[in-house]
């Protein structure tokens, strides 16, 4: 019985890690697209930007995207709670 519970917990942890890694990869890809678009709009050659500067821009974009996602999730939860308060 203990072995079944241990295996279940391990599978849940593995799934959680995979979801987290997938989300981080998705965010990073979107951030890279945003940075590349901004550099194109300003007519700056991507190859001439130093890697440290580029990484900083990507990290800033990642933070912005995650912040937007957190706001959407928070608003969604508040709406659900508000509806629950109205119905309940």
C-alpha cells in the first residue's frame, strides 16, 4: 500500500515538474519573439546585440509575460469567488 502511494506521489511530482518546465519554455519562446520584434521595429541587427544584453531583454520580457499571466489568473479566481458569493 505504501509503495502505491509513493509511486503516485512520484508521478504527481514528475508531472508537476514537466508542466513547470513546459510553461517556462513557452514563456521564454514568447519573450524571445517579443524581443526580436522590438529589435526589428527599432531596426537593430540582432547579431550586433551582445549576448548579455539580449539575455537581459529576454528575462525582462519573461517577467512581464509572467506578471500578465498572474494578473489574468488572479482576476479569474476573483470572478469565480464573486460568483460563488452571489450564488452561495
